[in-house]
């Protein structure tokens, strides 16, 4: 229990007492070796494993642990021998098969390594490590579709395993889609939400998945249809734009795709024209969460692209009016309309607003992160 809770100091003390009380116990020496290895004392760990094997040379668990120690220390050939011996003693030792696969991989024998991982998966299909290693081996072997099966299983079994998510993201990034897939969309959402995965690497694959959905594809107007007024930000359109995957993509990765670039420009133009005309869209804007989220994500994208989207003359005039109104509110004590703040940020960095320092910033919302990015931490 102490080992599992990473209380290594207490675990070591308890195991040393066990060794003193029962010096003929292979298990006590083995577990002490494990603790010593985890605390970086390789030499002492080796002594413990050697004592355990001297007491019981036929203990497959000790051979596996000793092999793992050797492998971690770069002694691949010695590790390979221990793993082989563990499997000879107990062919059902799944971790020994998995670790043998790691040793064979280090030795450059990729076919034998994959075979060992397959044995480990067959013996213990609930072990995420073996699933991950087999998926990784299949990627290296140029079999991404087969790899997906095992990498997906690995992240299901161990949702917090960052390495498995990174390898899964690498495979997904290479995919292109001709039909929508809710399962893949969920995987992309998780990948884009993880700080250890580079969003830009996934951008083209995510754009492909969104484009494959007919309900979203209609928003991506062909290149000869540039009339932004044709885009009506009604509830149906806003629901499509507020799709979590699309919002995450806009917020985190530069979209180098003409259709998506045009959609961003059309959304912000439609929004600012509606604001200028005091359309019903803005009557309830103070509490319109969907509009606020969409404009916040668009603002992130515009900032990431350094406001390279086309801006027409009438938009520039309205932006000046919007800025004056927002600054007047910030200078007073009235409530700030977060949707209007996001709309302004679609055209100009929030840091250019007088009183921007009073805007609420937070990591928990698109708008809060927008303030952090544009007003608190300007590029």
C-alpha cells in the first residue's frame, strides 16, 4: 500500500524491517529492490534483486523486476535475458512479455517486439501499457489504422496517460474525413484541451472532420460568395458555430484554410452589422451565452492571425463606435456586456481599450482567456 501511494520512505523502512525479520524471504528483498529503484538507487536495488534470486531463482516476478531495472539503466542485453527467463518460468506473465517487447525494441528487432506486445495484450487485455506499446509499434510499422484500435483502448483504460494521448493525436493528425464521426470528434476535443498536445498539428484534420458534416459544411460558402450579409446569425447558425470542436479550434490554432478564414470574416462582419443595426440578435446579447462564446472564439482566431482577415470600410467605422461605447462603460460603473467586448476583440486587441485592465480575466471561460491573452499578456 505504501509503495502504491508513493510513500517510498515509509515503504523502505517497513521493507527493511521485513528483511531483518525474515532475511530468507525473496518477496521482501524483491519489494525492497523495487522501492530502491524508484528512489534512484540502482546499485542498492541490484543487490536486493540478486539476493531475491539467490533465494528463489525460479521467481518470474523478480526476474521481471530485475530486467526492468537493467533496461532503465541501459543494460538492454542483460534485461532481455531476465525477461526471457521470467517468461520461461511463467508464460502468462503479461508484464514480462510487455517489457521484453521494450527490450527488443531497444535492440532494433521491431517484429519480435510487436509479437511480444501482442502476447502481453492477449494475456492481459486490460493493461493500458501493453495496449499503448502495441499501438506505438504499429505506428512505427506504418499501420496507423491498426494502431488506432490499441491507442484508443489505452486512453480509455488510462485517461490521464499523456503519452498515449500524444501518440493518438499524432495518428489522428494524419487523417482526413469524408463523413462526420462523433467518436473522433470527442477525441479531437480532448486532444485540443490538453496542454501537452500542439493544437496547430491537428488543425487540418479537425477542419476536415468539420467540413465532412453537411450541417457545418453549408456555413463554408464557396469562394465566389463573399456577401457577409448572406450569413444570418440566427439560433440555428449560432448552434453550429458554437460546436465545442470548432470553438476549440478557433481559440487554439491558426486556421490556414480559405473557407474557414472566410467564415471567420463573415461571422464577425454579420455580428458587427447586427450590433450597428440594433438587431434582435443584440437585444438579449447581455445574456446570450452562445453569441458570447462564438464571438470570443472568433476573437481568439483573429488575434492569433494578427487581424489579417479582410475588414471593410463600414466595419472600421462601426468598430470606432463600438470602442467608444465600451470605453465609456469601462470608465463608469455599469455592467460590461461581454458579447460586445468579444466583438471588439474580433477587430482590435483588447489591450488597446482604455480601461482594459478592469476586464475580468480567468482561465475558466473563452472570454476570460481572451482577456488574459489580449490584455494581460499581449504578444
